[in-house]
C-alpha cells in the first residue's frame, strides 16, 4: 500500500500518482513528509488542472523531476510560480514540455530559481527518431546566466535548422543533411557525407558550448545536440574553455536518469 511508504524518514520517491484513484487520493491529502528530498513525478498525461497540493506541502524538496511531457499551461502558470514562491532549497530540476516549444517567459522564470545547481529541459516527442524542439540557445543564455550556482545543464530531444529550407527540422539527426551541400556531395558515398555532417555538428555544438562556458561561471558539464561537453578553467584563472567529452552522439539516458532521478542503477 502506497500510504505505508509515505511515512516520515522517506527521502526519495518516484511514483505515478495517476495510476489509480487510491494513489491520487493519498497524494492529495498526505501533506508534508519532512524527510523527503527527491520527488520524481512519473505520471503520463497530467492534466492542466492537476492538483499541486502535495508539492505545495513539501517545499523542502531539493530535487524535482517531471520527465514525461507536461502541458505548458500547467508548468508556466502554476508549477514554476509555486517553485519560485517557496522552493528555496531546490537544486535539481527536470521538466519536459508537451509540444515543440518552451516559451521564453518560462525560461525567464527558471532563471530566477537561484538555488539550482543542475537543470534538464526537454520538449516534444520523447521517443523515436523525430526531434521537434528547435531550441533557441541565445534565449537560454539570456536567462540562465542568472543562475549563480548552476553546474550541470542538459537539453534533450533538441533539434536544429540546416541551411536548406526543404529539410524538416524534426529530421535533423535522421537526414544528416550538410549545411552547404554541393552537387558533388550527392554523388559521394553516404558514409563520407555522414562523417562530414558529424564533424560539422560537433563544431556547431562546441560553438554554443563555448558561449555557455563564458556566461555561466560555475558551469562544468553540458549535454545538448546529443553530445556531452565539459568546461575547463584555464591556467590564467580567467578564461574557461568548453571541450567535447562524447566520442559519438548518444541519448545519454542512463547518466541523465541517475543525475536527475535518484536510482543509481
């Protein structure tokens, strides 16, 4: 019985509160669990009118994860204002938007959560080859530089434009279309063009990573474009350089699940 688990002394909780009405009722009335540090809300299809009473009763949380797609209205007009109002100990946050966009106004709110040490954002389809979220890195930097403690930053299921208007952004990783495709490229073996595309993609992501390293002073690890990147402090004590840690692109699921959840295996 779930209510037997919700006793004082519980530190980590990962649950689908919508799996049955009993679970929903318990979370509606349980109140504060003073020992609770990590809450992973693993419920699909959360409604816009979802009750946040359980969260409201537990502002001591240090880690919060909603990794399944959540309606933007719920996140932007109810959840984020709640976190801003009373979650001063929150140092880890993972949110996933339903739909293919995270509004600039939402990033602005997140940029005011000054206690955050790690942040993972995502949007759009979470499985399969389609990547719908065309991320705006300039907007991210414009707001997230305000997070003085931020060390780890992850964006998953992000996608990018190419220089060719006929290529759909959701097929960026699938098509691997070169930005400056020439007639002779069409005649080259696919594996040759794929290698060129991978190199161009890594250079493109590195360009963005270097900008994050400059504006976010404590940043040490990043993940976007399906690549893991680190940040090195140079010997002069001033410059900070981004480096790619990944040998190849990957979903990084195991590391992200451990970093932003609580299970180690």
